[in-house]
C-alpha cells in the first residue's frame, strides 16, 4: 500500500450531507473485476448530464456545470471537504478506489460511515474527522478563497490552513501505523499465525459444528 | 461487575489477540462471497502468492448480476458481457481454490443473505462477514455479522481474521404488540426514522423487546438487514426457541450429539440481565404504522397516514437542504399526503424482503385482486431457488401471476439494478428493498421503501394505501 505521511493540496468543498456510496460510484461500474480505472466515473450521476456506462469514453460526455468538481477552480483538487455521514450505504471498496483514482488523498468531514471509513485506510486514503464548526469554517474559507490549500500531517495529526491555523485530529494507532509505513496488513496479521492456529484448535474442540460445513 | 451484552459475548468468543495499540484480531467463522466484491480479493491473493487459510469457511454464490428470467440458460442468459465476466470470474476463482459455490443454475443459488440461513451455513454465535453491507442480516441468529470491503475479503481469505476495534453497545428495545399489517420492515423503518442514518455509527445494535421477540426469523432478518441503514454495521437479536427451531434440520446444521452441544451453547447467546448498554433507544411497537419512505435516505420515512414534510419547518439548515434536495429529486411537494403518491412500478424482493414469509404476506394482499392498470410493472423476485420452489409448492406463484405480477428467478434484481431490472428516469417504485438513494434502482429512479404487504397493496391500487384497509 502507498504510504501517507504528509499531503498539501487544493480543497474541493462538496456541500451535501449523507453522500452515499451509490453516489460516489454508481452500481453499473461495480461490474469491473479490477481495482483501478474508476476515477472518470467518480460521482458519475452528479458530474455528468447523461447516464454513464462502463467502458465508455467519459471525456466526450456532457458535464454538469453546477457540480463542484467540474468548476475550473477545483481542477486537480486532492482534498475533499464534505459534510456529515460521508460514505454511508454499501461496503463497496470501489468508492475509495474511485476517489483515489480521481486524485483525492484526503477527505475531511464531521463524520463518516463506518465501513467506508475503514475501507479508505486500506487504500492509502486518509479520512479525517473534524468538529462540525471547524468544517463549517473550512467550507467558508475554501469557497471564499480561490486556490485554497490545506496541509495535512499524519505524523503530527494536524490539518493546517493557509493562514497558519492548525487543527488536530484523532486516528487509531494501528491504522496510523499502517498508513505511515504503507504496510500490507495481511502481512502484519500473518505474524500472528501461531496465535490464530492456537485459537482455531481450541475452538475446534469446544465448537466442532463450526468446522464441518462449506466443503 | 456488570454482566455482558450479547455483543460482548460474541466479541470475547472470537478474540484471537488483543493488541497493545487497542486493535484486536477477531476470528471469522464464515465468509460469504459473491461476484461483485470478491474478484479483486482473489487477484490480490494470487499476486501475493497466498492461499486461503481455511477453504471450508467460505461459501459463494452469484447474486447481484444474475438475470431474473430464463434461468435455464445459466451464464449464457446474462446479456451484458461485463456482468457475465464477473459471474464467470467468481466461478473460476471458486473452482481454482476449491470453494463451495452455489452456481447460477443450482437450485440453492440465491441472494447470499437468504441462502446462508436457508442452508444452515449461518449458525447462531458465528462471526460472519461478506463484502456486502447487508451482512448484518445474519445477526438475527445471534451472530456477529457485518459487511467488509474487498481488501478485508482478501484479509479474511488469507488469515481467517479481521483487525477490529470493539464497537459500542446499543440496545433498541421495541415493546408492545405490533398491529395487524405491521411487519418487521415497518419496525426497522420506524427505528431508522427515529435514530437517523448515522444514529448507529460506531455501535453494534441489539434489537430486543416483546415486539422483536414475537417476530419470526424472517422478520428478525429484515430488521437486522437494515441495521446498516441506521449506520450500525452490526445488528443482532438474542437466540431463543424461534432461532433454534429455524436452524434445526438445515443442510449444514449440526446433528446428533453435536446438535445438543451446540444448542446448549447457543442458549447462552443473550445479553445478561445486568448488562449495561452505552445507549438505549425505546419504541412503542403498538404505535408503529405501516411505513413509507418519501425521500432519498432511509431516515426520510413516515407512517402511511402521514404526509411529506415541509422543509420550511426544519430548523437544522443541513437537514433542511437535504429535504429540499430530496423533494426535488423525488418530484414530491411539501405536505403532500403519502397516499397521494402515484406509482409506476412495484418491486417485491431483495435481501431485506424476499423470503417465504414475505411472499406469503404479499400474496395474501393481492389474492383475488388485479394489478392497477396505471402501473407499468409489478414484479416478485424470490430470494433463492429454494424460496421459489417453496412458494410454488404453496401456490403463491399462481396468485401473483393471476393478479398480474411477474414471477421471476432469484437474485438481487431491482434492489440495485446491476442486472437488467431497473427503473426508468422519474419513475416511482414501491420497493421492499433497503435503500432509496438517488439512482439506486436506476438512473433518475424514485424509490419508496415499504413492506411486502404495503408493496402488494400499492400494486393493486396504483398508489400508496394503508394495507390495513385492504385486510378488513
């Protein structure tokens, strides 16, 4: 996995609560058996005026001029500023894959849905929870200032504004460790293979019915 | 010391290792696989040169992409080549690794969350995961069950474990007797209406109280299925006689001496009387009406006697904007009566409501009636080949067909429209599925979440109607 230590980037404010995973990447694009290539279809139904199809050349489609990511000032944004309960709905990891493929590295919101939040960390994408009042302020500043960038430091766990104001955020130690070091967490778990075997052997004795199906 | 909640017990029983950094390794007893969220996981295994840790813990079936007509054609019946490749990829991966799969032409094929319990692949007390957020369904059996992303599907394949942090405990207690025509679906929609779509974020929810205890396993599955719509990855109901009676005699259920041992353990799977929950939410079951969602989030729901809300009355600016946006998308006016909403299509199916009891409830309403002429389509999609066979044995298919509903083959179908079953732009659908997000059932489609009985009532009238009026 790609490591994440620090990132400075242009902020795109998406002023809408409860952005769900169907909105982030609609179902017709989940038919792909790959992990990449979802960027052109990120927020497909909001970004384009027509209904998108897999394997279509999206560069020829009509854009919705009202959608935030279609505005010239937000081109090449890499920090997505969002509202509460971002990523609610399904477990599709295609949602963080699409955000990543589009070029986002950080998502800031007052709250995230659990599964989406977890999926981000598996893909080198950093979701940051900040207090709603701070998020409100960042919305005002980013909408009011063209070229507004934020500096995100995972080591220090801070988000810093262009005027030098700094906000700290929480992140689980294990997730932070994996992200800072770009670790493959399957490899980390397999370091405990012996503990897994010990558990499994004991369980096989006490609950044998758990081991007799599926084959 | 306070007693343990059901979730505490399930957590402790699956704890392989507590790490110093607060994370824990949790053992997974069962992984269910389907074609949409597994291909990249198998590919990841191959690229890293890893093998599945325990093959017999996995069970697979294709469900999202399968067509609901012409099942005899098998994979050749999938017209969309991209969908076909995905189903073929699941078949190839399961064949390569030796994983049990109920393939498209197998009568045991169906929606993963229907076939797990049906086969006894889901057993009380198990930890169960699947690359699908509605895995919470299996919590109805006193399981620790939740959806995961594809990276975690790969993680479970490779290690039989997940890295987790313990969630908080929430009890949703529904006491009182449910009225006639009020189902598990109405209860869970009322719960989500109360706690909101993020109300359960960070919690494992246990559903309890008389009203929940009085439900069948089908009703409990419907409720746990939609825990995720209230933000909670995990929804659970304690084990009781209803649970054990349902599990007995299933193909993969234990038998003989092991059965007795298993039942003795399963009976411990309830919260202790002195267990402490971080949050308790209470509802009066006797006050719950049949529910209808009017907006684009499952929390945007009201009783059938109610009306579409007026955004001008909402104080919270973010919520007000959400309501305004939803009304615009849904083509509804503030204060419009729910029963005045005209429909274009009716969909009875999905992992929420496609089990035999759901079909019986819908059939009881449409029996002797006809689908309204104003509807373009009303379809019934059973949750599995075995549910379909059971329904046909009971003659439910004939009741549906005579009333003018289409009787389809099993799959996820119009719940998320990955196959050919979808809504057209601007069409209103009474749907027994779980999500009314924008575009969920088709580009520009407008979903209203209801129970099977309410969907059936809508099918024969062409608009929403209080199903209790048709039951008299």
